[in-house]
C-alpha cells in the first residue's frame, strides 16, 4: 500500500466540506484556504497511519481547530476582506444578515467559535465535540453557554424574527409541544414537592442543612485519570537522587521533612512507588516544590527563576522568578505564573507552552483559580456571610463575567464563607470554604459551585467528630486531612481513608494540591 493511497480521493470527496468548516472557523476565505492546506499537509505525512488507526476527517478537523487557535494567538490581526462593489446574488436583507452574523461570530474566541461550528453546523454531539477539541464535555457545555450568550447579545433581532423563516410553523409547533411537556412535568414535580413541604412543616426544620453526599450530574468528571495515593509511606524505602538524564515518570505526591540533620528535604513518591529526592538549589527555595495535578511537572522557585521540570522526560524550562507557587488548572492544561513586581500574570497553555501576558491587577484581584477552560477566577468585591462576589476573566479577549456565590439556604445561622480561599475543581466548578458558627475559624464544610452562574451544586460536610482540614479537589473527590490521615469526601459511608501518615515529621502534599498536611499551609 502506497503511503498516499486514497489521499487524493479523500481531498476530492471531502475538500469542500472541510473548506466550509474552515471558513466558519476563520471568517475569511483566504485564511480558510490556508487553514485547509496546512491541515491537509500535516495529515498527508501520516496518511497511512490515519487510515489504519483513526478517522482521517475527524483528525483533520481537530488539526484545523488547533491551528486556528494557534494562529489567532500568535499572528497580528488580519484586515477583513473588502466588501465587493457589485451586489452579490443574495437579496439585500439576507446580505445584511450575513454581515451581522459574521461580525457576531468575530466576537467569539476561537474555542467558542469552534464549539458553535461543531455543535450546530457539523451537528456533532457534545461528546464528539469534546473529543475533537481535546477537552471535557463540561468545557464544551460552558463554552457553548458563553458563545450563545455572546451571539444573543450581538443579534437581538434574530430571535424576534423567527416567524419570518420557512420553517416557522414547524418551529412554533415544536415550541408548543415543548411548552406543554414542561407544564406537565412541572405539575408532576410540584405535587410531590407540595406533599414534602406539608410534611416538612408538620415536623419542623432541621437545625443543620443536610449535606449532599452524592455527586449531581452537573459536576463533571475529571478530564484525565489521576493516579491513586499510596495507602501509607514505607519508612524503609530508599530515596534516590532525581535523575537528570531521564524521566522517572509521573509522581503521585511529595514529602517534605524539615527535621533531618542535613536540613529540609523534599522527596517525590512516584506512581510505581519509587522515591526520588529533589536537590535544593544553592540559594535555597523561595517557593517550595509543587506538582501538577497529573504529577508530570515539578515546579519550584528561587531568587532568579521559576523552574519547571518534566518528570516524564528531560525537558526543563526557566521562567521568571516569583514569590509564590504557580497555579495549575485541575486538568493540567493551563499554568499561571503569578505576578512579579511591576508586571502582570502570565498564562501558559500546554503542551506547546504558548504564553499570554496579562495586565497587572490589584493584589486583592489576583487570580485564585485557573479553570479547565483557561479562564481565570478572581475576587470581585467585599463578601458577606452568605455571598461571595467573583469574576471570571477570559484571558484571550479580556471579557469579564461577574458571578455571585449565594449560599442562602445552604449554610446555617452563624456560619460564614471564607472568600479568600477558593479551591480549584474539575470542569467549570470551584469550592468555597464554610466557617463554623459563632465566629469560629474552623472549616466545617465546602460548597462546590458552578463558575458559569455561581449556583451552589453541593455542600460537602465533614462529620463533626473529626478534626479536619480540606486539602484540595482531586477529581470529583475532596481530600481532607486530620494531620494523621488523608481521607476522601464525600464517600459512600462517612469518610473514606486513603492514606495513613505514620511519621508526624513527614509533611505530605498530593499532586495538584497547594496545601499539605502541615498545619501552617491549611490557612492559605
């Protein structure tokens, strides 16, 4: 079989469809031609492998999406193609609509535009769209929500004029059927709710809102599988120096020991159980070593640089020095370097490490969480005991979306939320801590909320008989520690023991956590 056998026939058969998709992605004919040619050139090199192991058209569409996002970031803005002096074949009204739609699409980011094209032009499912874009289904949903919101604001007349189109009768009939179905569903839901309210009123309310122990469908699963924590650390395991000439593989956690005679020591526990010591630089650590959520990248800062080491290879990156540890998105696809003196933050996108410099913001508006979508979650004002104002920033456009986490009805009287400590969670969610009643500084629960609209999705409670501190979200689970163990919540029954900490001198930090089992780190 020739390495290009069938490639010419594929281009003839599907080139037109690929060109239409490319035009919708770029909004310009010349750019669309370049995009298709670039994608086909890359596919031709691996054509035989594509035919044997995957679907060539889906693979080429993914190349086109990635290429367009890369071009949009790196290239200066291109002028829009000039409008021809002669009138086209379309009627004036249709031409105006096309221009308005094109301008509305230009307001979207490349990811949002790609989602719209794949979901509504290519008619792909959310799962297929996520597979093509290399992201989670939750990210597809959130990007679709944002993109449709932008289009509705840019095209307010289109919805009002739906009756002018040829399929208006069918659309109106479908709307009537859906409205009738919603009414019937509302009645079926309202009756048992009314019965429940009458029963609740007769018995009196509970003193504490019941914790939600199951994961609702609105909470997405992690994009990448995460390795399990070891059940305990073997004190007899020998720690070898971290090799420079090869990649020992991803790590699952790191262990700090400040009580050794030789001074502070940091060790990595790998997925296969091996231990490697992290050599301290001569000038010492400004920020302690930390691991990415998938355990692939190890970072640390000195006075002169922030170092990022690939544990699956030998790649080392030297970035500007910072005083605090960097932020990772839960899926490990985004890396945020905190602001330095007189500069703003820098956001990197993996795997190509493309950088975007962000403008400086006041210290109280610094980024708290990097979402899996690449958006930034920041504080947006003074909180109350039951609400926390936040803002979600799109770094590609600078667009800011305000949300408020309203815990009314989800926390009891006297409790409050700690707004300066936001926990990263998978997909478009995050967590805010709940402090105990009566001005207590003890964290008793965590509210996981949607970063799309601020809606509280669930309350994760620690049984009151435990003295516990939340560490971080690891997948859909929230890790807690009582300084002697690491446990998972919510669990089917009580708290599930994941790891026993036998040596109190060992400070354990799971991969992706910004907190460790050291008491001083739990208040950050």
